[in-house]
C-alpha cells in the first residue's frame, strides 16, 4: 500500500512535467562532461538524442543555457549551471523514492496481514510462520479469522495481504493457488459404533445425532451433502466454532461432519476423538491461498512459497482424513 502511494506520487510528477526525466539527465550529463559526445557515451544513447533533449530544455525555459562552440565544445551559462543543480536534486529525489519503494516491496519488514477461513488454521499456520519470523525479526504478523466472503473483501480493499479460504464464489481480481483437497469425514467420540464400518456411508452417519458447524461455508456444504442423497439428519446442535463442535462430540452429544482435522485427537475438555473416513467420491472442499492479482510483495511471496512447501509434507496430509 505504501509503495503504491510512492509510485502514484512519482507518476503524478511525471505526468505534470513538460520535461522528461531523460531530458533532465541529458542536460545534467552535458553540463558535467562539457560535450554532447561525452554525455551520449555516459548515457549510452545517440548524440542526436542528447542534442534534441538540450533543445527541449532550452525551449522550455526560453533561454540559451548552453553555448555551443565547435572548437571548445559546450560552455554553460550561469543560469544553465543553476538549473543543472536543480535538475540534480530532482533526479536524486526521484531515485530515492524509487529505491525506497523497491525496498518496501522486497524487504521482509513491516506487517504481513493474513486472513483465513480454515477452521483448523491454528494447526498448521504457526509452524509455517515461525521460521519466517525467526529469519526476519523486523516482520510483524497480523492474523484475522474470516469467512470466505469477508476474507476476499478485506483482501481486495487492501486490509489483508494474503488469504486462506475455500475456493468457492471466487471474486475477480484475486490470484489463487490451490493447496489441499479436503474430503469430508466423520468426527466421533472414541469407541463410537461407526468405527467398525470405516469408510462410513453417509446414510449410516445420518442415523446418529449431528453437531453442525454453522459457518457461512460449512453449513451449506453439509446441507448439500445430505440433500444430494435425500437424507435428513437430526441436527441436535449448531455451533460456530470448530472446537465447540469437537468438544460436544467428545462429550457424547453427537457426531460431526467436517472437512479438515487438527493434529490432535483431544478436545478442550480432555475427551478423546476419532476421525473416520467417509465413503469416497463425496464432494470435497478445496483450500486455496489468494492475493491481489499482480506481483505480490516479497513477504507474501515468501509466505506462499512456505505454504507450497508445507502441502508436500506428511504433516499436511495428516489434516486430510481419507
């Protein structure tokens, strides 16, 4: 965002200048070298281009700033030297702005703002982010939980740098990277009767009380799974957090149908859970990473690369019940 501001200021300056930066550089180089040939060699351009730039500068000011003499080369008037000094200041300011903007984009400092719609993101994000933080002590993290819509909205409005979300109802202007395909699974208390029939048929799961994760994507996904098979499960509780669903299951209130599992089988209440694969070929959820279309900032690129490396590991595969 800050780089965009700098770039916008430079662009405004460029549009409002009747003299190009090329013309400014050519004039300063001629003053420094005392000849058109020397300036052309310095700038690696044709001598005719340098001569044309000098004519443009003098025409803009309506005065002869340089005195051309065949035998003695170029002499500079007092006014020409003062203008060349001002031009040097402008060129140095321009270079400073561009260098600072590039540093902002390339450095791993400032803030990396991550939004996620992944109920068990705490199971894997800290392990991905910790090495990045250790290698870049000036980097600060901001992590925010969202639903699919609000994550994309915050990304497009500039409030987030990168998001993790389930790839449905994708908005334009976002570049995505697929991460994991997540089949649904049954979460049940340890020792549940369904454990004897793995993979579990959805019709068998529907015979048991169901704890529904009532989130903007999770709820319609579960409703669609049952509706496609003409099933009407007994929803005994609706909850808006994964850990509450897990705790109710652990307490024996019912089972849950989820799509990503954490790396622990113990609830907050200390109860043990089991994850049971459902019958194959049920619709899956797909986890994506997304950033605003175009070249991402360096911290975003590093984070995306770390995500790509993570999804090839055994730890990533343990998030999938299959």
